[in-house]
């Protein structure tokens, strides 16, 4: 899951040429932090609500988030 960002980094760099490489690396760092925190919190929630429901909710959340991030006009957005 996280390795896809390393593959996508050159495309991000090409899409946002005015943004420094260090600023774009923060995108990778924040994604990693949020993914790790989601695993910790999600484990407890899955135990209470069930695997199937959380898998579906996670897949929908990932799809919606991906679409929203793809539509972002700038890196800070």
C-alpha cells in the first residue's frame, strides 16, 4: 500500500513542477502516518463492528479519498 507512493512520486513531481521536492515528500510522510494510525485505530473498531462492514467502509473511504485527492488543484489542498 505505501510503496505505491514511491512509484507515484515522479508523476507527482511532474504534475506539480512549482512545488519543491521536500514539500512533496511531506505528502508521502503524511500518508504513511495516517495509514499507520488508521491501522491502530481500525483494529479496535473492527473488533467491535465486524470485519466485513469495516472492509466495505474502508474501501469506500479509500475510493472517495482517492478521487478527492486526484481532483486537488494544488499540493496543500
